[in-house]
């Protein structure tokens, strides 16, 4: 099977590039970090544009971010004078398809210099062993249990912020607001359970009082009982984890209960579409969200003075669809990180040299990433260490081109 390769310019000119993986090409091999210094550097992005619902929306944003990132790098002269070509492999958010497409690409085109994925974590679980075996640098937005461990996945770098990162931002905001008594409500997903348990520990370790911790079944249609129990503790604020339809039921239950309390929602809340949608389809502008602020990346809130982020958004709009918030646009930073590492390593031939460069704080500082400004990889941890200032807590607003409008 042959694959059509695209420079970013071609991707911008032909939007259907996103669906053309697997089409015939006129030949040529993947750069594989080898060959003439004038050959284009080959990179791959996996993504399930053909998946259903939110998986397709997330993949669309992630793949678009990757295309836009290559466009930005090529406009800046490429990497060590070489143009970058990117190939999208359609995986339908199916691990089996992802493995098949990736193996076929390596077998027919050679090893790419870099691979990015678009989530979910099941794709990472299936493909990282192949990438490790082939010593291919890869950036991952769907963290797994071992993906950030260099001992297990030496060539993988997770881009997605971790629960401790998110909670560090929450604690800083809670302390800035002067809250001392905190109630926590979370959903029954694995992430929700972890968020609830870890939140309690973080606040108590900081000397704050957790007046109550309640979970709800994501299949429930009413959370009044849990909220009544939390209200009885008289907290200064309610910390909320809820995603999708359950968030709507939580807000309805709060209104039904008549509880007038500041609500701080996590990124599951800010990633739920109804928050950015006006009534009757959503809750934007209604009394249900009058007390709500929600956690976002600073880059997902529109700022006319944020030149780097705004350039990224313009390039993404030109490259494809932004169907979720920029919290799914980590891949835009991937090529900037890779370019900085290649320049420090003196090329893209040696994956171990690239790994060492990516672990170097000076290289990270020089990358000029914008979705997150610093990833802080280390030799012991190939996951980001995201500082509280990378986040913001904002009121709900319309989502335009991946950014919440003030």
C-alpha cells in the first residue's frame, strides 16, 4: 500500500488531504532520518476523523493542529533547511485499524521521523509498542499507564496535562479566592473518581477543610440528593467534575435545590458543548451557570494580544476544522518541540539524541510552544509538568475556532 504525502501548503490547498491516507502516490520513501539532507522530513499523524460523535470532533481538532503546525514550521524554513511532509493515517479511533495502518506505512514507506496521535488512549496503548520497537519519536495526547515512563516507552512524550497539574491549578485558584471550606462533586468515570479522591487529598494537605465529597452515577438524571448533602456542610465553594449530559442534570439539580454557591468546574465541564451553547439547546446565558467558572488552558480563552496562539488558530482554520476547544490542539506544539530537538541534536537521524534534547529544559524553552508554553519533560518523566499559570478559570462563553470568547 502506498500513501500520498503532503507538505502543509498542499494540505491547505486541498482540504480532503485528511481523508486521503492510503491513496496511491508517485513513490518516494519516508525520510526515516536518513538519505539526502535535501529530502523532506516525513511525519505521520494518526486520527479518527471517521469515528463517531465527540471522538471525531476531538480527532478533527488534533489532526488540524498537526497540519497547521507543519505549515508554521515550513513557513519558518523547515527543520535544518529541510521541508516537512505530513501524512494523515485514518484510524477511525479503532486500535486495530491504527496498528494496521501504522505497520503498513512503516513497511511500505519506511520509518517516519515523528508520529503524532489524536487520541483516545486506546490508540496510544496499541501503537506505542510498535513505535518503541522501531525507535520512532512520538507525541501522545492520550496518556496511558506507562506512556510517560521512559523505562517503558523511551521514545514517547505525553503532551496532555495530568490530574496533578489540573489540581495544582485548582488549589492556586482556591487559595487566591480565599476559600477555606470546599465541597467536591464528581462523576463515576475513572477520571471523575480519580479527580474526586485526589482533590480531597490536595486540599486537605494544604490545610483546607473538605466539607463533603460526593459522587454520582453518570447514568443518573437527578443529583439533588448528593447536592443536598454537600450543601449541609456549608462550603465556600463547590468543586465540580461532570462531562456531557450529566453536567446538565447537575445544573438542573442545583437550580431545583436553590443553592447559591460559587461553582468551580474542571476541564470536563469546559469541554461539554452545552456550556458554550445558548438556550434552548444549551445553558449559556441562563441562571444555571451564573455562579459557574470553569478551568481552561489560558490558550483556550481568546486574547487579542496572544500573537502566537492567534497565529496558531489562523493556521488551523486554514488547515481544517476546529470542532472542540484548543485543549485538544496539543499537536500544534509537537512540530515546534521536534524542530527544537532536531536543531539541538544536529539532525533527525538519531532518536536517542532527540530524546536527550527533548529532556533538556533549554531546548524546551527554545521551542516556542503556544498551546502550553512549557512541557517540562525530564529524563525520569516524559509527561508534562504544567504550572498553574498555564490555566485560567473563566465564565462560560461562546466557543469560536476553539477558543472561549470573553
